C-alpha cells in the first residue's frame, strides 16, 4: 500500500510534465493584414502546425511600425506578418529582425524577397494603388470618371476625394512615394498641394476610402485593389480605376523579431508563410503573390496589373520615411480624421 501511495503522485507528476512538454506555443504576431483575412490564415496555419497558436495584434501599417519601434528595447512581438516591406526595412536598419531563410524560399520570386543572405524578411503578396469610383454618386453629381492621378486635381472633384494618411497607412505611404518617384520631389509635392485642395478627409486606414466610396459617403476613394475588388464583388456600385501614370505598391511580408523567446515556433510560422499552400491563400485576396504560378486572373483587375506598378524603390522609401512623413504632416495633416 505504501509503495502504491508513493507511485500515484509520481505518476501524476510524470503526466503533468509530459503535458507541459507538449504544451502549445503561442506566438504574438504583429500584423497590418485586413481583419477579414486573419481567420483563414490562422485556421490553416494552426491546422498545418497544430503545436503553435497565433495571437494577433492588428493595426494599420504606420501604427504597427511605430509600435514596433517604440518597443525596440523590450520587444513584445515574436513575428511580424503581413506588414509592409518598406516598414520591415526600417526595422532591419534598426537591427530588430532575425535573419532567417524559410524552407523553400528559393522557390519564391527573388524581387519579392529581401536581397540579404539569409533574408531578414520574405514577401507574401503585392498590394497596389486603385481608385474606387462610385458610379451612382458620380452620376448624381455630374462627375466624370478620372483616368489619371492628374485628373484628381481638377476643380470638379473639390471635396469629393478621400485617401489614406501615409503616417498611419502603408497604402497612403506608397501613394506618396510613388508620386514623388514619378514626378520628382518638387513637382510631386506641388501635385499633392493641388490634390489636397480636393481632399475631404485623410483616413487612418488604407481600405476605408474605398469603403466610404462604396457606401456613397464620397464619390472617390484612393485605396488598393484587394479591398476594391472585394467590395465590387459584394455588389458595391464602384468602378476600379488604375491611373495611367502608374501605381504605387508595397509588399506584405513576414519577418522574425530578434530576441523572440519562441524562436523555433517563429521559424515554423516563417516557413509556413513562404510555402505554396500559404501563397494559395494569399492569392484569394491579391493579384500578385510571391510564389510564381499561383496567381489567378481576377475579373476586376487587369491582366497586366504587375506591369502597371511603378518602379518602387522600397529601400529609398524606408530610408526617407521620417523626412517624407514629417513634410506631409506639416502640409496636410489638418484634414486627417481624428484618431
């Protein structure tokens, strides 16, 4: 009896230790992914890698970037996933990323992967500029559909346009850097001065201007192609306009934060993020993904969409981020929505 009495607690302790050994790891993942994308990505990852769970912390690109920089001395995130590559280049410069080559990374398009060896970040998909034009509201107000960025400065559009604030939104930031690249700094800022006259509001979300246009709040919203195509699929009375001068863009990408206490699990998420299966999920939302041959045609997006993208220098965008945002804020922040 005494032996059995002793064995029972020992057996219980062994069972508890075994349970701890097989306990799930929870990763804190900072993201700027659209809220309606998170569930599908999480469900598939946790099905493929059941021993790792994801806890999302979601904000717009600029907010997440500022949060990560503020936490540099005491990082809270294990992984960043679905955050602009231009932001990750800022973190890379600050020495905050753990370089890692995910399994199968060599199969991805090289232009969508960090050029360092091993890479500090790996691209998932491209998201690019699109103007959402509400045809019903435009007809009521006698507005013609714009065809170019220049068209948006016409007096007829005064107070009719909403666009994202580049300090908060990655979409807004790639718009601004694309205009500066296409037109040159002097002419680019002069263009934005004229556009500002027609802006009703700068939002803190890249998707919100298209949602506002779809709802008829404003006839024109500068946004990005994923949200525009989804809203049109849902029956919104919008046309997607792809300005003929060229489209700003950025990459959603994944990176591991240096100092993560869950490094093995973080690598598993990075491996999954670079996989063909994950790219097949990204393809349901975006016209361009990092894994070649996965993307399929979208009825609302031109077949030559990738060729319409400007020659965006993401390293330049990262290096000049503080300067550009300070100048933009000085000039235009008075029309930003309240946070």
